[in-house]
């Protein structure tokens, strides 16, 4: 790390954390602790049957705001072989970043998705017969898979038998069937499932697995059991023939629904966050040993002394009550710091648990904060802390906003640099407007 020159000509070390800001290239960044991530997954797996085959890591919506490419790269390096995203474009991004494992697209598959799905070896989630028909035609017409995503390229020169070639193509291009067991959003109706599975069998389509999704696994065990019973009744005959099944999202994993099946699909709890913002839920998640993976740090870009009676920010919503120290941070609602945190949010210092209020309107690119005392501009403040109880933790911010932790983190903009840490060292930095660094 490069030293700097003091006023008296002596060399001095840069302030703590200076490398983080240098690598981030901005006065604010998200810190992603990959060690916490892996520990969270290990804890969630401990809630399951030892027969559960694998984790399907849900990394949609930029890994819930954490950075899907680096999260996926790290997990794949630690042995995770299955991933799930929401759109074909998200899946293609992972393929282009070198992810080789199985990638499922969770949204209802439509015909327009097929070229991206086929070219990037992505697995659609299917609920309709018409899609299956188009899917079958598409993979039959393109047996070699023009983009050759992944390492299992099919060589027509080495396969002389056309039936064997088609079998390999169908094995390569897998699909997931989804059953609507009561959420009434995605998935086929229960009475339509037999015709879908029969079509797959007669056409030789490879079914990776069959799934459903719970609507209220956290706090409605009766309805969740009904969904699980409906699902298991339909799929149990198929399991004897090797068809794999999965149902358990984060809430279900912790509550013990479907944790004896072939896969689990952790999402929010994989990132160490609770499914809702209640104190009871946060305490339970914390008691399991889960830890938030993400924190948000920033340095002020300007600190000034203002006299009594000065207004701060748009709309004159705050006026100084005496001489006050006001710090400006170059982040705002365009970065995902919600405008509803105006005059309600806090930032904090690790030392002595100092908390400083956000005053005035949250702007698109700036917030203003009343400091407890004048401080040097290199001082690092916590915009979001990696715990459950601080007023600027994701959980408490969600409670203030009347929402859920999912929305807080998925709202974090791509333009925020993300610094990925493991073993106390920076392992990667992503910046949306520049080439990623490793």
C-alpha cells in the first residue's frame, strides 16, 4: 500500500481501509463477506436430511443485490453445482462469466426465451404444453447447440448414430417442471401435470427435476403442509424412476418443510438475512448462526460547520438548531438508499457505537448527516451494518420502510462498487461502469 507525505515532510501510512476505497474507485462501496456466505450455506444444509443431494443457490436479481457473478464464482469454487436466476439474460450473464454448473431460470418459460436458453445451456422452468412442444422442436433442429456453452460440446463427427446424437442433445438441454400447489402464480395446474410429464417421456425430453413453491412457509404451517402434501402425492410415483424433486426455499428450510427431498433452494437466508423484518424472525435467524453477508461503507466527501438556522437539503425539511457539523456522502436513492429514509435513517461508527442521523432529504446522489463532532474526512461510516439489531442494519431499515429485507438489498444499484472479501483479503472488485477486477 502506498504511503503519503505529511505536512512536516515525514512519510505516513494511509488511513485504515484506504486500499478498499482505492480498489472501489469511489467514496462508498458494498463489502461482501464470502466467508459468511459459505458458513450460512453450511448452517442451512445442517437443517436438512443427509440425503439432500445439493444446494440450488438462488442468485437472481444480482444475487439479491450482492453481485451474482462473483457470488456464483465463489460458490462454484466451493463445490456448489446448481444455480437459479429469474431471467434468461441473468443466466447468460453467468455463462459468459464462466459459470459451468447447472443454471435454472425460475420464471415461467415462454417461446421467446428459447434461443437464449439453448445457446447458453440454461434450464427453463416449464408450466405449459405449448412451450414443451416448441422446446422439443428447437433442440431437435439444433443438435450441436450453436454456442457450445460449457465444456460438454457435442461433436457430430464423433457420433455416427443420429438417435444417439439426439439422446445426447436432449440430455444436454434439460428442463424443470413446476406445479402450482396453491400459490396461484407460476407452475402448471395439478390436473395438467400428468400430460406434461407424459409428453416429456414420449419425446425423450430430459426432466432435471420437478418443483413447487411455497407461498407462506414462514408463518402458515397448515397451508404449507397442504401444498407439500399435494406436491408429494403427484411426484412420488416418479421418484422411483429417478426424477428429482425440490420445494424448500429459505423459510421452508428453517421451518423443516421439504428438507428431506433432493435439493434445497436457499435465497434470502443464504445471504444471512431473515425472510421478514420482525424482531422475532431476526432473532431466530441469528440464533442459528446466520450472519448478514453485506455491509455498506462510505466516507464523507465534504464536512462543514453550519450556524443555527441553516436549512439542509431539498424542500427545507431540516434546519440546524445550533452550530452543527454536517457531512455530505456521495450516495443517494439512485444507489438504493431509499428516499423514505430522509430524516429517519442513521449512519454509524464502529467506535463507541456512535450513530449519526440522516438530516434533510435523501437526494438522488447524496445524503447529509449530522455528525456528533467534527471528524476527519477519511473517517469510514457504516451506511448498512452486517447485523440484525442496529438501526442501519438491513433488517431494521426494512422495518422502518415497512417492507422486507429482500427489497432493501435488491434495490442496491449496480453502480455501487462491490468489494468481495475472503480470509480478510480482497478477492474481487466489481464496478458496473468499468471492467471488473480480480
